[in-house]
């Protein structure tokens, strides 16, 4: 041990929907050590998707342990890690006990669609009674829907945490009792992890970061405070909510394990993390991350752009406790990599995720097959929880290669739908799209995206952009390497390794023909669910 070198590194805990990883970066974003663990997914009923919050925490602890060992194996002391950041799957809702720090029920995952009826209930409420946006001022019907979007930047959808929280309170006796006894703490995944890493019930640091808070349907997007009108609308008392913090500041020190005493300096939702990691820090820059789902974020700077075309307005990040927030427009696709996982695990069509590219590359078209991957309804820009997953255009000619290609094309068409909305909302054309995430490893997938999208697709060489984003925010909090997230020039040396650009090659008329067919397939998938 005494011979271990001292370096200066930053750690990032990236807790996604299906796996957790801990990555140690140097000042140029070279990866010095990493460890990744998948954790169990629970699907107890159709449309339900749960996590065990304890298992999420355990995989985080194990990833930190293993990555520290790997780092030491390369000759560097773990004390070289000066600060860590956390980035996480967003919206997933965790409830735990203030007294004991233990979860009170399974966490409901962001893409769970059990709460469709809760949404219908609140839609009716907006139509009939409305929302009181300030004492005595009620907005009803379309005005009410619009008030919700103006306050929170979001539509009513099973996607957001408030709807899940309402369901948990209404269906779980233990949760209800804890609520009544003031023992209930609500948080998204970064809130749960920070609470645990910073000492659990002993210190009781109950915080949430602004970009994550902006996904709850409870945050006032303008003031970055909990919105009283929204709390009243959903009937929640404020004592269950965490304190809202910025994305880059020291929240406290890790209380146990190999990194005991190391500060946590960054918290950020994973998609916003990828925006930062791709250095899309100024107005007009966009990235799309293809993980379990796919999420296209377009930075709008200090301005909140309200979408008229089905996108979300969201906090991108808040650079420090006293800094002004940066906002983004977002298009969220619920199913991307998870469709490939479905081909592998449920349909047994492929034996590894990468095989989807190999199969798809064996054919030049899908042979007329379209796959609307609406496994839990459709998110942006459709916002239809009632849309059903649908394969259409099947014939005796169809083989697994066509299905594989149609799965990849589904991603590309949904990306294009979001880009079309972004063009309309922002009045700017998008010439290229920066991409990252597991699905972008396949060249065929990227070629199809460029062809169907009609724009250049820019894929960096180092694609751990999500983790890098939280590392940049954490480093900035302690001014490590001179990084300052508010000054992009201080990050000029980070991740400059280049990458690959995929240009569209498909004939324009063919692009438009298939686009029209896709839209017609989406129309057919809608309104199917009972
Ligand atoms: O909004 C959900 C999103 O944060 C999940 O991200 O990377 O786990 O698909 P990912």
C-alpha cells in the first residue's frame, strides 16, 4: 500500500435503470477504473416495473468497493479520488422511513404504467374543478392543463413521480401510516443514495437535486422551489419532501466504506448528466442518450421554452447554490435499449444485445415491418399511455433480421418525431445530433439513425457521457483541475479524443415514404389499451 501513487481523480456513481457503475476519471476524462453491476428488475403485473431500493444501494456500495480495488491494482491509492458525483435514473420513486431509513415499499420505476387511472382522475379534476394557481385564482379545462405545464413544464403522465407517489399513498397501508405519523420521506434515486451515503438516519440528510426535482411534477420550474399549488392539487404535505439543492456543491462527506470522508459534490439526473458530459452547455446544443429508454435534450440556456409540440421543459442543471439554472427541452422515449433486451430475454431472438446490429445489417429494409415499441404507452411527443406495442406489416417473408431492423428503426423514427417537435418549438434546424449510451455502440444502429433522421449523428469515442457529466459537476464544486461548469472554456481539455460521424445516405423520397408509414403505424397503435 505504501507504494501506491497519489493522483487526482474524480469518481462518478451512475445509477441507471438496469445497472449501476462507478467510474473513476482523470482530468482529461480518461477512465482510470470502473465497475458495473446489473440489479434485479421486478415486473409483478403487466405494466408494473419495480426496484428494491436496498438492492440499488447495495450495488452502489459494491461498485465503489470494486472500482477502488481496481484503481489500487493500477498503482493509485483510492485517496486519489478527491470528490464524487452521483447521476441517476430519474422519476423512479422511493419512499422510506425517517426513523429507520428503510424503504417502505418497492420503488416504482419511471416507465411503470400502473398509474394510468390516477392520470385520468387528475385530468378530470383539471376539467371539472381545476387548479388554484394562487389563492382564489382557479384555472380549469385547457387553461388548467396549461397552468400545469406553465408551473412544472410537464404534462400529466404516469411517467412523473407525483403520480407514482399518489398511487403509493392510496394503495399501501404502511406508506399511509408513515405519512400520517410523519415518518415518511419521499425521494428520487439520487435523494435515496445521497441520504444513505451521507449517513442514513443518523445524519438524516434528505436532499434532492434540481434537475431531478424538475421531474416530480411538484417543482415550480421558475423558482426551483416546491410549488404550493401543485402540492395542493395532488394533496401532499411538504414535510415528506426533500430540500432542493443545486447540481454542483458539496452536500456532505461519504460516511462509510473505502471512500469514507470523500465529499459528494455533484448530483444530476442521468439524462441531464449526459447533456453536461457531452458539453452541451450553451443554448442550441443537443444530445440523445440511448439507454433503457432514449432521451433527447436540447439546451435552452437560462430561458424556459414552453413546448407547444409535446416536449418537456426541464431543468438541465443548476451550476451552484447561488447560480441561475440552465434549462432544456426534452423529448423522452420510454423504450430503446429495453426493446433489444426484450428481443434477447423474452423473445430469445438474439443471444446478446450486439447481435441486433448483426441481424439488422443482413437486410437493407425491414420488408415493410414497423415496430411501435409502446410497451408502456408512448411518451414524447405523443403522451399516450393507452398506445399499445405493435408489430405491423408481417408476412411469410418476415424473418428475424427484419424484426431486428424494425426494432432499431423504431428508435430512429421516435428520435425523428422529437427532432421535428424541437424544430417547431425552437425555430432552429438541427444539423447534427450528439449521441451516447449502450445502443450507440452498434454502427448499423447509428447508420439507420442518420438515414431515418436525415441529420448527421456524432458519436464520441469515450461514451460514458452520463457519468462524465456528474464528474464534471462534482469536480467543479471543489474547483478540481480548475473546472468550472459555468465556464465551458475550463473544460476544453476534457474528452477531446474525437469520435465518428455518421452521415445520412438514404434517398430523401425513401426517407419521407417510410416516415409517413411510421406515423400511420403509430396512429394504429393508439387507443388500443383498455
Ligand atoms: O427518465 C428516465 C431516465 O432517466 C432513465 O435513463 O439511462 O436508465 O434509460 P436510463
